[in-house]
């Protein structure tokens, strides 16, 4: 990366990275930490430390290499274009996936079946709506049994 601010959005790398930490959740709906992202990136074959992620988040480190951007992107399971262009599209997908994870956790649905295929945005929306119906049915059933 040669610049610290995206010319299209005025966002710094630190701002974009912090937004991911605020928005993205793991498969259990828990926010990621720098340590979790570093460990995940390292398991994927990259070399990344929690300390460097912290420097990137605070803006102390301003020009990460493409390999670092790639490592962070893969750990968050997003496209590297999130950092290189207008992030609205990826953020919408991240928020959609977060809602899906939340609904899956609340209804006890299993996520493993969906991990190996890239789901379209409309398919994820349908799954979220179905999980909402399941959640409501569970709540209704619990009320009837009480």
C-alpha cells in the first residue's frame, strides 16, 4: 500500500481496519481481537503479529505491505478490495453475515454447511429471514409450553 488515505472515500487504513474490528464477528458472534486475527492469519500461512495490528489500528504504522493487507483480509474473510476501494459493498456483506451468524446462534442453526460455498447476497438474505421465522416459532413454542 502506498497511501494511507483512500482517495475515493477519505478513509485511512486505520479507519477501515477499526471498522472491521467493530463490525465483524467470529462464527460464535464474538468480536475479533487483534490477537485472534493475527493467529488466524498465521494459521493461513502469513506472518502477522498482534502488536503490528495494533500499530495499524492506531495509525502508528501507516503503510502496510500488500501481503499484510492480504493476511488481514483473509483472516476477516473479506476481499482485499475493502481496503483498496469503496468499502460499502463489503461492509454490507459483513453486516449481513453478522446478522446471519447472530440468527444462527440464536436458533441453534449450524453454519458449517455454508462455509464451503460462496453464498449470494440474496441467498444469505433468504437464510436470515428463515432463521428469523425459526426463532419466532421457538419463542412461540416456549410460550405455549410455559
